[in-house]
C-alpha cells in the first residue's frame, strides 16, 4: 500500500458509495486508477467489505466481554459475528477480551443480546456502554 491507496481508503471510510470519479478528483488521479486500486485492495483483502452506517433511532452500544483465561477468544468471537444485531466484533487487549459493537432495535433487544453473551459457557463477564453520539472521522 502506498499513499494513494491510503487516500482512496480515507474517502471510502467516510462514504463507501462515493463514485470512483469523485474519489479520483479528491485524490488527484484518474477514475481508472481508482477502480483498479479498489479492485486490487478488495482482492488482496485490504478492503474486507463495504458497509452501511445507519441512524435509525436504534440503541447502539458496545458490549465488552471477558472470557476465561483458557478459552480460544477467536472461536468465541466467530460465534458472535453470526448475531444479527452485531456490526463489529473486535478482539482487544486490556481487561476485556472482546468488544461487540451492536445496533439493537430497542433496550429490550439490547438486554436480550447481553443475556445471550452471558449465557455462553466461556464468558466470564460483560460490561455494556451505550453509544450516545457518533461522528464520522
């Protein structure tokens, strides 16, 4: 990856639907170059997916999960990626091992998701933080 790839990614992070022609103007290159680089970064796994950020009035939160010391954190994380309300599953360092970024319809759905996490045999504890506001960076 070079500076041009990083500049293209910066535009796509803010809005993954930005047309290649607009990206080309912003990064001072041709549309074909942008198209080729995005295709290459997608094939190489640099771009994993294109996603949507919503403002639906739903309850957004981070559920921080601690697992037992002898547990395969990756296996637990992979199970959680299948849960519909989960946008991201991060394995992190610190007191917690996994952070779920979730978008639940309401507090009842959020509570059910927290319960679902706590019911996993490998989960020791959870801590939840409501996301009060989001700003694109």
